[in-house]
């Protein structure tokens, strides 16, 4: 799914993390698709880190379409903290990493 549509590797709003969680949990449920869940999780984490560090279109908790069009509105650390506070994305990805036994990914997310 994500290979055919790479935008699925970079959720734009936190509400999309719920859809991501459902897909990843389904992939984790079957031994033959667990590797796909791991790849998807790792790629999503790396894209999140890159977009957040470089102030690009990182996922935000704001669900307003007019605000999403302009996001990020500035490059301050305060704006980034507000735009991502209470986000479920990283805890979700850490949980999937833990479920898959990917301790390195869980530590990487924790350090970030």
C-alpha cells in the first residue's frame, strides 16, 4: 500500500495517525506482513524526523484545512512545539516498533 502511495509514509495531520495505526496493527497481526509493518514504521519515523528538523511539512495536531495549507506558518521552536503537542504519532510508531521487537527504533524515537 505505502509502496504504491508514498504519501502514506508521511501523515500530514495527527488524525491520519489513527488510520496509520489501524493499518499497522493489521499488518502486525500476520507473520507474513510484519516485515512490511516494520518497513512502513521505519520510513515514517525517518520522514517525520527529517520534516521536523528542517521545518518542512511535519504532521500537526491542527485539523483546520486553512491552517494546514500554510503549515508550518513559521520556523520557530515554539510553533513546532505547539503544532505537535499531544500528538499520538510518535508514541504510536514507538508502540509498533516495540511490538515488532525493534529496540533500536524505539530508542531512536525516545532520544528524539
